[in-house]
């Protein structure tokens, strides 16, 4: 049986849990729809995927202004993952984002194991690389 975990659903569950923990839930009178958003989820704060995966990687110059990013995605969960996607952010010398792309990891990432990846990306001074999407496959017969 295929069990799909998406960041959207997990993020919703986490947001609902955080809202339930608030001492004062805002009422409709407290809500100002014209007020600017003062905080949103920052990529540096981590994602649900960070609970299940970590990435080790290195970058090397490629051709035509491209860079090779190679490494391993580690699946710290027991179920095999497929459709794993890497979120790669290029940064300039001041730490400002210069590019933001998603690349797939080919094949599966076995549970409690790792999978190799190599991707081409535009050249930047430095990068952030993290898992941004995945599906888990439940073993035959469930758990």
C-alpha cells in the first residue's frame, strides 16, 4: 500500500497543533484582513522533511556557468522513500538568494539508508540543499 506524506498536509497538522497550543485563539473581531503579514515560515526554520532526511553534498565547477552538486540523501525513517525532491538555493557573498530550484533524486531512498544524487545548477557563491518533497512506501502488510 502506498502511503503518501506531503509537506502540505504535515505543515497543516503542525500549524493546527501550534494554534491549539495558543492560550488565546483570535476571534473574528481580532482578525484584521488588511494588516500586513509579519511572519511566514522561513526556510531556515526547517521543514517536516528535516525530521526524516538529511543531506551531505559538495559542489564542483561544471561547464557553461553550471555547477555540479553531488552527495547523498539519508533517509532516517524506516520506510523507503520515492519522489524525493531537493530544494537548492544559491546564495551570493552577502547571503542573498540568487536562485531557487527543485531537482528530483533519481530512484528510491531506502529506509535507514542513503541514495546518491548529482545535479546541475547555475553557479553561485554558496548553496543550501535540503529535501523538500517525498513519498513513503509502506511495506507489504503494513506495520
